[in-house]
């Protein structure tokens, strides 16, 4: 069964990770955990697989 949403996170070194789920909140938690463990900057988004539209964008920067 195909998931409704896909999350993609891109780190400052160019590495990227993907995760899919039917729950947006689950993907937001996953994105936050990945960003915090990377110790760097990252950009991410969540895409609705049915419409191919980005429904959430995030940017994580190191805390000062």
C-alpha cells in the first residue's frame, strides 16, 4: 500500500533522506529528529503523493 505523504530532508553536505507515512505529524517528528541529530543546517518538505504538492516546508539552523 502506498503512503499518502513523503518527507524529504536535505542536509548541508548534500545527503538526503526520505520517509513515507500516512500521518503528517509522524513525518514532522521524524524530520525534527533527523535535523537535530545532524548538527548542521537542513531543508525539508512534506509532499502529498496524490497531488505532488508540497504541504509543509522546514528549514533547520544550528542554535546559537
